[in-house]
C-alpha cells in the first residue's frame, strides 16, 4: 500500500518554498524536504501569492492509501519579514519554543503560528500549551529546520514569521476529535515521522504477523511490543533498547497476543503511553478511539480503589486526556499506587487473552513524567534485551 505525508510535512514544505521565494525573489513550483523518518518528500507548490514583504503558497495533502479526512486538503504557509519578535530572555528556551518562537545563536528568530483553519488549544494536557496554535512539536521543528536551511543558503540573518493555515480546516475539525479535546477553530498540524502509513486493518495485521514470525524464526521466544512511535522513542531514550528490532502493534493489542501465542512465543513486554494502555487495564484489546474510549472512567475507577478524595476523582473525570489527569493524581500522593495497580491489571488481561500461554509484563509512561509504572517482572527484561543487543 502507498504511504502518504502528514499535515506537518505539508506545512514544512510550504513554509520552505515560501521562505525561498520571499528571500530570493525567484518562483518555486517544487520543493524537497527530508521527513523525520528519513524519507524525502517532493512537494508541488501551488497557489503562489507574492507580496513585497510576504509570500504565501500551498501544498495539497496526500495521505496515500490511508483513509484520512485531511487527504486532498490544502495546507498553506505564509512567510513574512518580522522586525520585532517577542522573544523573552527571562523565559526558558522551552517556554519560548512553546510560544512558537525559535532563536538561533546569532539572534535570528523564527516565529511559527496558526492562521485560519488551524485549531487553538483551549485545555491543558495536549502537545501545545493553552492559547497556542495546534501545531505539534515535531511539525514545528520540521518547519523551523526547513526555513532556517533556506536562510543559511541565502545568508539571511533576519527574523521571519511563518503562519500555517488550512482553508477547509474549520469544517474538517468537526469530523475529528479536536472539539472533544479542547482544540477549537480548525484541525491540528500533526505527525511524528512525517509520513502517513496506510491504516488498512488487514494490512497492518499481516505486517504484525510477518514481523512476529521473522523474530520467532530467528530463535527468540520473547518479544517486546509497543503501539506506536512514542513507545519506541521512550524505550530507546530511557532504556537504550531499539524497539524497531521488535514489533509495533498499533491498536491491535489483542490480535498481537493471539498471533504471539500461535507462533509459540512464551513472553511479551508491552510498553506504551498511559493514554493507550489504560484501556487494556479495562480489558479493551483494540485501543483505537473508534472502538472504545473510557480512559477517564478507568483512571477514576482505579483512583477510587486507592481511596483518592472524591473531589479529585471528579477532576479526573472532567479531563480530556490522561496527560492532563496525571498531575491531579500526582498531587493526591497516590500516583505510584494507582499506576502499579493499572500495570497489574494490564498484565492480568493480557494473560487472560493468551489463555495463560504468555508470561506478560508492561511499562507505562507519560510525556513529561517518564516512567509511571512497570510490572514486577519488567526488570528482568532489561537484562534480556541488553544481552540481545550485545551489551
């Protein structure tokens, strides 16, 4: 199946082309960027509008064979000269970046914001702070990288503003989970790898089985799995284990367990963000939001079990993301007890799904908090995985 490119890649390509045309005065109808995945994206640049101090252009989103509501949508970037940038020296670098402002060592600044059709964050716990445009951190880094590459090529040392817009964004927003998450007025500019991998269920299941079979034929009777890229990054950065050597199971936790049992695996480690794996703690084996979404209800139930104050439990139920709920649980002083119990139940339901044929462990984490919990047998995996990688 054919992969496509994320809204983040489209925004970065449009921004690079607009910056090039603004700083050189030369028309650009095609541009290439390198995605975080290492795959080059060759984008056609359309609807070019040139002014004295700004250039705007668009890129059509191509989602490949993925049934994405944003496929065919136009992602625009307008790049303009900026004389005065509100980069505050008394704020940390991370705080300035969260406001869309990037400063290079030589004082050059790139300001990134959203225009029409790009959502605004109104609730905490999401990738960007309240009040910011819903342009996630990886697309922001991509835009900054591509625009600065143009600046270096033409030896431009001034400041630039980049505004990303999506003319159909407000309408498309209604067909996404953005309103529920507290993102209003448009879609989000997303992507962690820069590419869109086709989400045909059967194709994904076939891929998972092939990867499991290949690993089994190499002689391994244990397997470490994770739903997606964030889990892979967490394991690599925290424990030094490259899960690309293992299996990405997407939302198909139950089917992955079934296939592992069928192929003769004895042990499985599941690593993932609390937002995904909390569902498994309730016996939900397909974690796609269209299948089931009772994250807050499950967090609240586990919190009640650990005798958290009822007012705090109500706060959890009012949250839209688990990331938003974690600080509330932490304030109660019961974070470790609650997360340990969740990890225990995840393993319980995984082993139940396997019919007792798999010994299972899990590791839970959250962005900004790191590891939240790991099951009792998880420590043994660090030795096992380290030996596999020759350490």
